[in-house]
C-alpha cells in the first residue's frame, strides 16, 4: 500500500531543498534541518546544527556553488514503523 500523502510530503521537501539551492538561499535550504542536525558533505566536511548548515552554505553559494543546481530523483520511499503494510 502506497501512502501517497506522506510520499508527496517527502517529494515536496526534496523539491523545496533543490529550489532553495538553485536560488542560492542558504537560510531556506537550512530551514529543512533540525537545530541539532549533523550534515556531512560528500567530501567529509561536517556541519553541526541548522545555523552551521546555513552559514556554510551561504559561503558556498556565494562562491564555489554559485549558479549550481541540486539534482535529485526520488526512486523509492519506505516508511518504517507500526503503520507499514
């Protein structure tokens, strides 16, 4: 059984992350993470907390990642817990 509401919610978050990235909006990008989130990049850089994620992406969007886009594709979603079928 596919939970279309929750799957759509996951897709909306991914789309919103990609849209914030495309705008170079570090605060909107970081808003999707919790205050105590741990964020590790593909090169192993570690950021701790929403503010650190925003600050680091602000610098990245201003220079190294300026004009880039975040590519994403949702292939599968599985929700764990008592409600799964």
